[in-house]
């Protein structure tokens, strides 16, 4: 299974999230932090793509990239990478590292593994 983890700014629209997802690659599900899962943009993306949306706890998930801002807010280096990994069972691996939408409003990373 492939999960696309998404991180995004409050002002991001569905176009920003869709662009980040397109740049990262194919996925079977979307994942983000619980506080972001209710945002209209990600809910619209889930509806448009037909992919399930998973709200996952990301704190403490090790990621290859690191943002000081994300670390302070979420307890992990990259919300996109951590969400993708946390949605899958231990042993999941990133197959597409964090990529950013053209407008810089959203990030996406793809992990592959067994469902958690």
C-alpha cells in the first residue's frame, strides 16, 4: 500500500495539495495530522481523487528532512513524511521524499508498506 502524507499551510487550496500530490506520485490513501484532516482543501482532495483520508498522530516519527517550525508544532521533522510513515505499519519506507507544491503552500511524501 502507498500512502501520501500531506502537510500544508492554512491558506492552501485544493490546487496546492493536488499539485504536491502529483509531484510526489501515486498513492492509495492520503494522510495528515488530526488537526489538518478537517481542512476543506484536504477533504476536497480526498473527494476529487476518491482516496481515503487518514488522520494520524505524527509526534516522534523520525523523518529524513527537518523543519524547525514543524518540529515545534508537531514533534517531527516533516509533517508530510511523518504522516505517510505513521499511516503504515512499522517497517514502512519512504518511496518519494517530501516534495513541495509549485506555490510552496503544500508538501507531500509517499510511503510504502502494510496498513497499520
